[in-house]
C-alpha cells in the first residue's frame, strides 16, 4: 500500500505542471492529538473536487476542473518532501504569493483555522506518473483527513520530474530567501 495526500484537484495539476512547488497546510479535523505534520517523505497526490476551487485561486476563471467526482481516483503525481517550515507570521504567509496559486483569502483562512495561528509549508520535488493510474473510489477515502492509504501503483509506472534540476534548486533558494532562511 502507498500513502497519498488529499489536495484540491487544481492544486495537484498546478504542482504536476511545475507551476508550483509548495503545499501550505493547516490540517484536517482528523489529524489527531498532535495536529498536522508532513509525516511522510514521499506520497502521491489524491485529487479532491469541489466547485469553488478555481475561485479560491489566482488562476483564470476559465481554468477547467472535472465537474463531478470520478468513480475512479486518478493518480498522476508523486511528491518527495525536500524540506519543511512552519510559518508563524501572516505577513510572511501572504508574501509567499509568487510561490503558489491560492488566493489571499485561502491563505488567511488556513493561517487562522484554529486557536494556534500558523501554517505548515512543504517544499516538494514533484514527479509526473506515466501513465497515470487509478483505482475505485471508496468511502474510506472520505472525511477531513490529509493522509490516506491507497493501492500501490502498477509496476510499469515511470516518474518524470515536473521541473528541471536547475529550476528546482533555483525555486528552493528563492523560497528560502523569502522565508529568511539560510541556504
């Protein structure tokens, strides 16, 4: 069995295209006593759907997403966590606008989601799965949780980096500078 991270379908596509390399997460209701963490160093993206996704991003309103939840869960991307950070300043979180497509309202909502303001950030190395694979949807994948266990991919799936090595390192350095971290 493999681990998957539930994320908006449009964000999965943005990560898989190389347009974004980070995840900002607060956590779901079922994260447990210790709250959310990027506890898995490698995971597949499990795309989730809801009709307001595009309006909650900086993407053009004409950007397409599937209209209905599929009977099969499509898996098209794998991520490896390169490094993580905890963001405790809303100003810092909002200053990360060039590194993602969420709109400022989403960043604010996630930052202030519970009594402990802040966000978890993961800088990822994202790979496209060729060919993408799928498995039947199941109620066990539902609920407000970030992590789910999914079937292993077929043996013939190949991984291709979403970004060149050079661009990946450039983006990591730029993000660390924006966060005030040393290289």
